[in-house]
C-alpha cells in the first residue's frame, strides 16, 4: 500500500483555491444527469476553476447534452475491449499527472478502479465516498476528503456533498452543509428544426402512427435484469393502450430488439405497436422522440433521467432500487414502488448484487391495472406533444 506521504500520492498543503478540478464519473449515463447540480455547485464555488471530466467514451454524448464541461477537457476511456481499456487508462494516468489537477472528485459508488485513479492523479485534494464504519467495500485510503455515503439521501444531494467536501474540515466531511433543496432537471436544447426532422423520419418509417398519440415503453432492465417489470405486465398495458387508440413504441438498445419483438408480437397489432429498440442513433435522437411522445412507461434506468430533460410525462417502476436515491427531478414523473421487507436490495454497499433468487416480487406486485390507470390519468391531462408535428 502506498502511503499518502509518498511522491506518487502527494498531499502537501493545497493552494487556497482550486484552479483545475477533475471529476471522475465513469459508468452510468443516468447518473451523469443527476450529477448536473454538482457541476453547478462547483461553478458557483470556484468560478475561475477549469472543470475537467473523466468518463467512459460511450457516455460522452450525455455529457455534451449537459454542456457543463468543454470537450477539450474530457478524458474519455473506451471500454469496448480489454486492449482499448488498458491503453486508455494508461493514457489517462499520464494526462492526469501532466495536468497538475488541484482537486479530483470521484463520483463512483465504491468503485476500486476510480479510487486508484484518483490516487494516481497527483491531485493534492481527493474527494470520494468512503465506507467509514460500514462493513466491506474497502477501496483504499486514497481520499483526502472521504465522504460518508448515505443510502437515505438522493444521489444528486450526495454528489453535491462531494463538491462541498473539498474545503470542509468537519468529520464526516460537509457535516455543516445547508439542507438539500429540490433541483430542477437540466433542459435539452434541440437545434433549430432538429425535432421536426427526427419526427418526420419516424413517420416515414412508421406511417401508421402519424397523427396518433404515442406511448413509449422501456421494458429492459439493462445491465440489471432484476430491475425489469415482467414483460407480461408491459404487454397487458400495451394491449389496453392500443385498444384505447394510442400508438405504442418500444424503446431500448440493439440488444433489446428480441425482447421488444416479443412484446410487440404478443400485442397482436404490429401496425400501431412498433419496435424502436436500436432505432435511435444516439441519446440525442431518443430525446427528440420524447418530444413526439405523450407518455413514457419505463423501468428504473437511464431513459427516465433523459426524459426529465424533455416535456414528456413518465411513469417509473422501482423495486430492487429506490426512488429515494434515484428518482428524476422532473415534476412530471410518477414512481411506483412496492417496498417489501427485502426491498430495496440493490445498494452501493453490496455492489448492487441482489440476494434475490430472481423472483422480484417487488416489481411483480405492481399490477398492470394500477399502471394502466395512472397512464390513462396522465394521458388525459398531458399536452398533445408531437401529434401535430410533421406527418
């Protein structure tokens, strides 16, 4: 173990005001959106500081949408192959050492890799989450400003605490911070004509939905399948919405196309129930489609955080994780959450590894009938977003 006093992890007395700050948030697109208040806090506290960012290259598109870091200040790491990962990590370490960062903020939840990168950065002040008295999840002693992770506070508030911890000398750090506010989500700013162009293309590819109100479904659990509401429940809701006269679009990644096909085929209406999994070229393209749709029904994951940046109302299905930590800041979000004795079971303290045997009753007990009822209520009051756009 390297001692903090060694040259590699130098911790001599820091300058009074940071000039160059590096934020490390590698993995999750949705968490980037929730980190936007932290970037605002850094800009308010240190208006003359340069803000830099390290993230996985695939998430750069979300960072661009937020507009909080200049592109030349981004350290992007490819994780599409082991070779690219190793090469880019080594390049990132050299770039960090050459950049003379005053502060590094590690936003990852108990990731050992990001902790080591923080230590190797050469920055004199390093803020990140620390287990303190909690068991397990040891990630070294590289943080000079260790922040207590609080599983009862929203992630946005905790990331802001990391910014507050830079100059804090309380134990734990930022103990004297002000009460946590409610934040407004950042707003997606499309280019002139961009939304209409994407809607026009959608209608050319799927002419039967033009002029119809559109409901989008995200049935995938992503990297955590246990977060997925049963596909049969999504199918039942979709059937009723189609019978009500709505068009239904199933969104997701390319890997979700088979799941989307299964849902569409079960609905029995391939004309007005369309498979959009893998259809969108980017997060930006998806957000343009959110301007066309009237409602999103989604499992907990990135789509709800992107939706919060647009006008679309949305329904989110929580179970293994909790809206207390991960809800979006959109006032048009409604969260279902059946808190069983074992729910939520995914936490940073267990590396989001559930003890469940796969029988996620916390989600199964959210009935299609109650989701459909809420969907109809929200659709009845929603503005006719996008219906009148290019047909």
